[in-house]
C-alpha cells in the first residue's frame, strides 16, 4: 500500500489512520486506541480481528495458527497485517480498567537515565512475545531480586507496551529506590505485575482537563497527557506540577514542548512554600495541615482555584500521594468541581 488508509473499528466506531509500512496494531495504538493485544510478534493471537469490509494488505509471517473456520470468517492478526485499502474491522477494545487483565511479565532493565540529581528514569523493555497491555495513568508492581515489591506509575504512553518508563526519586529509606540509584545494572531481572489503578482518562468527556502532579507523581500525568495527544483531544489542558525545590521540575522543557502540539495548553510549574500567600485564601474555619504533603497538595489546589474559580465544567486529575489529597479535594469541590469529575491516583506514593 502506497497511500494512507482509514480504518473504522466495530463496535466502537473509532477510526484511525494507517500509514504506509505500519501494521494495523501499530497504527491503532499510535492513535490512542486500547486494542486488545499481548505481543507484537504474531505469537499469542490476542489481537485477532475480523474484516468487515475493505481489503487486507500484506500479512507478515506469524506463529499463531488461525483455524480454517477463523480464516473463512475473515479473521486475521492486527499485529502482522497491513491495510490494503480503507477498511472496516471488528476488534476488541478496552472500555475501562475492568477490561484489562492482570498480567505477569519476566523481563529486565533496559536503561537507566538520569533525569536530575535525585530522579532516575528506569526503562524496562518487555519481550516482543509478551508486552504489557495497560491504560494511560496506571501503575504496576516491580520486583527485583529479594527486594519488597515496589508500586510505580508508568510514565510512558500505552502506544508502546514494549518500552515501559518509570520515574524513581532518590530515597535512602526506600529499598527499591536505593537499589536503582546505587546497585542497578543493565539486564538485571525484573518481574512486572499489573496493571493497577483507576487514574485513567475519560476520553469521551470533552470537558477542559486539569492535571495536578506532585513530585514524581508527574509520571502518571505524563502518560495521561501523551495519551490525550495521541487521541488528538481538542479541549483545553492545564498542567500544574508542584515540587519541593526550584530545580525539581526534571522534565520542565519537555512539558513546555507540549505547547507545540496542543492548541490550548498551559504549564504551571510550582514550588512548595509553607508560607505561600495562597494559604491566606483558605475558607474561614479551614486549618492549614501540619502534614507536609497534605499542605503541598492543598497549595497547588488553591492555585488551581485561584486561576479557575468555577470548576463546575472541568475534569481534574491528581497524581501524588492519595492519602494526602483530602484538604485539597475539599477546596476543589467548594469551587464547583463535581465529585465524580475528580480523579485521584490510588497509589500511595508517586
């Protein structure tokens, strides 16, 4: 096929564009669709689809054996098939977290990248025969050696389930973080279990989006925003990222670069300040939390409501420490945010 093709999915009605040289699975994932799959090599058969109309293009060799009945029903593997024309196909997509199965993958460390003096990016490459199917904003459990399992938000887009990225903050009291900074080596064995978590994008909302990230909680927000870009969502996007020190926004330039691909986007970097004048705007009767993380998250929520006094038409996504969100939550709700439009990462930690 020398030209692009448009593919319509049934029963969802979603459409995506297939570029020359792309398989149907590659183009669907690049377009932000949560198509069921488990490998990229034609081994598992999870991405089976059925041709409704149009013409299949080149089909690459694969180990999975389609039965004669499946072939007669025009079934094929999306991961090994290109488009021969505009098409309509029937395939399984995830409608929510309940559709994503729990997965266990044995893999290894692919790369360690220093993002800042106190933040490391851990990259894990899964086998082509068993990649991770997940939704943007979710997290997994990572097990290395005999260390306790560590829950970490995935900082990468679901469009590439083979390369998983995680942001690990330096913490000498966390055995996993201490290992990553001081002992980890390439190709060290890693067990991945998941995905978990309910901080996923409501793709059909259409409401303006506010993302609040606390420290390395930015990892989940990064995944969500990259997914929104894949979907080419048109609504306004605001990102508030609060850290503990001025140099703590370890991917600040990357955040600013999103301005080039979103029409209505703003990045608001913030630094925690126990004496912030924002606290003077708390409601009568409110008490400034003694817990540092609660106070920090309250500060960023006060900034959000200072910028947008009426949140009744918004969706707000918060990624930080779930147990410390409540004071900030109350501020958001008092400014009109419906309770069901507040989405909070249920991960205890970032």
